[in-house]
């Protein structure tokens, strides 16, 4: 029987919890599964913790000792979770009716790592996220393209290059085998992409279910931060992602491509990329540790797929169908 641990990382999101927690409890009840709700508070300075204790005494509140960002908060929840599935949900997400039931069938297959639903606007129906289609530009991997399969049958399950950390339902055993998110990406950005790619490289699969729909307000937390700092972190983490998942000549050629592009970025006054690249270079020891941890996650006798083999596998799965980009 499926059971769900819902984990919500929270930082000064009392108003978001008040708006969106009711939809989570409603959908967990409708799914007719055993469940628990865990909110990990990342040293909030508002009254989030008091709000939860006064209004939702059934919620398990984990209070972080220091502000560690998205990955650290989620990982604290993952360590606390006791159910067979883990649902990672942002505090600015509202679930729509019948959210979980269409996703439970995916976990009947042992190769499933996780599944995500469709994300639309909080106040409109504009599509924000669907299945993710991987593309390449030289050695640079792009993961932001949304796609759908137009002529897929009922038996076809849409693969996704990665699961959004805002609404991912994941096999708990597999997630814990990967030790959750890699905190090298703290405080935010690219950690959900990295987690999903690590799963794919181990031979597990990520899917997208269009019948499960949730509403998303947007980057509420990062919008409050200095844009320059956010840009540097974003660019650093994109470099780190490639550093973790490339080896040998692929990594050498990727670094050469980046250095060549850096020679021309000053023309557009995009200086954040230089600071991001510097921080990437300073992260070399941490990147080696991340690569070693991934190899340790590999079951004995199994092979670790390259990221390009993962991309090819996704493309092969959808080859019989018509792919449409959004």
C-alpha cells in the first residue's frame, strides 16, 4: 500500500502555508493513503512555527538550527520521513482536485524514481512546467524546455529529464539511497535537475503526469533577494552541474567551451557569469566528493550511465510519438 510523506521547506512563508496547506490535506485525504506532513522551517523570522503549532498540530515541524537553503531543508525532511513515497512541495504551491491518484500507478514499476504533475499559474491557467526535454548546445546541456507527446496512448508514460522540486512525488527508498539533494547546490537552483539526472544515471526513471495539476505563485523567496547575488548562484550551479556529470574529455571540452564563451560575455555586461565561474572553480573538491557519492550509490554489478546516454534514452522512448514543445 502506498503511503506519502509530504515535505514542505519553509522560510518566512506563513502566509503561503495559510493559503496552500488546506489543498495538500484535502488531496492527501482524497488519495486514501496513510500520510504525514512535515514542514521544515529554515530559521524563519515570521510566525510560521507558531502558526503551524496553533492551527495544524498534526504537522511535524522540523526547526533548522541554521539557515541552509532549499536542499538542506528538504534533506532534513527526507531524513524525518517514514512513508513509502515522499512528496516534495513548495509552500507557494496549491494542489488542484484529484492530484495524487493519477500518479500512484507509476510506482507499480520498480524502475520508477518519481513523477511530477503539471504546474500552471496561481491566478491564471498559463502553463509553467510540464515534462522537461533535454537539449545540447555543444557540451552545454539545457533542461528548461517544456514538452508534451501529442499522439501518446494510455500505455505511454511521458519521461521527464528532471522532476521539479516544487511538486515531485518520489520513491522514498530510492531518494534516501541518493541521500536526497546534493547540498553543493545550496542555497538554491539546479538541485532538482541534479537529483533527477543522478537517478536517471543509476537506471531509474522520472515521469510527467498531465492529469495532476497544481498552481504556482512563482519564485516568491528568491524574488526578495538581490538579483545580482541570485544570478551568480544560478550561474555557479549550472557550471557545477556539468562538472558533477561530466568526466574525462567531456569535462575538458566543456570547460574549454565555457572559457571561449567567457571571452565575449563582457560585451553584454553580464559580469555575473564571471563570478559564478570563479566560484565553480573554487568548488573542485566538493565536485569530486559529489561524483564519488554518486558512484557509491550505484548498486553492485550495475553500470553508471553517462548523461548523454540518459538524453538518448529519453529521446528513444518518445521516438514513436510526436513531440511538441511549449
